[in-house]
């Protein structure tokens, strides 16, 4: 099987440096607004800050993969004496909660590393984080060519399973017309 080079983009999160300013949420939602930068709504952001200001705890969490079914187990984190909501730090757009879903369409949100048009050299949340809580690195990895195509197919299949082919087609057509 032939190998191709794949660029891997990494955002490192230093939780200790995050002060909960939410600048990352503001710029992410503005960049993904239609038209671009026309509005800013953290509910549309692909990064969310889980906050506990009284304990000075702010944890940036990035929107990851969509999952069509809730998982059987639950994660509960306890930090600095406080127990956080079930699944508080999970990255998945999942049927069990509203986070990482587009408020109007309900379609799942996923961090695209700001590759949307026009693609950004460095993720905007990193650029806007003045506390250096978010830092960016790139590296190259060799992957099987088939593996890369497979990623796209799995993503589409799970969207269609959840929302039905017609809704996904309508949403894609609507976005294409904007
Ligand atoms: S990398 Fe871009 S898309 Fe991802 S959370 Fe940051 S601003 Fe949003
Ligand atoms: S911009 Fe940086 S410091 Fe501000 S909330 Fe986001 S990650 Fe935290």
C-alpha cells in the first residue's frame, strides 16, 4: 500500500495558564459565522472553556468527533476538591448533551484547525490566546493512502446515521449557497 505524508497539527493546552477570558471562543465562533465575522456566539465555538472561577479552574476543551450514540460509561472528574459534571471534559458531539452542536441546525461541530476558507496559518484560538495557554505545533507523519480516504467516509456515515441523508444533503446545500 502506498504511503503519503500527512501533516499533523497539534494544539498544546496549558491549563494552568488559562484565565477563562474566552477570547478563543469569541474568535472561533466569529470565524465560523456566516457571513464570516458577522457575529460571535460561544455556542457556535469549536473550543469551550469549562469554568469554575471560584476555584480558579478553567479548562479549554476542543470539539472532537461526532458520535451517533452515547457511550455506556461516564467520566467524572474531581479536581481541587470539586466534582465536575459527567462528561464535562469530553470532546465528542454526542446525543447526551448540547455542547458542540450548531444551535440552529443541531449539526455537530468539530474543530477544523481553522482550515475553513480562507485557511489560517495558525489556529485563530492560538493567535488570540494572549496568555499562551494554547500553543501550536506541526509535524509530518506517513500514513496509508487508504486510511486518509477512510476518515472522510466514516465521518459522513455517522452524520447520515444520525440526521438522515436528506437533512445532511439540505444542510450541505444551504451552506454551499451562503
Ligand atoms: S483551531 Fe480554529 S476551529 Fe479549532 S477551536 Fe481553534 S479557532 Fe476554532
Ligand atoms: S483565550 Fe486562552 S486564556 Fe483565554 S479562555 Fe481561551 S485558552 Fe483560556
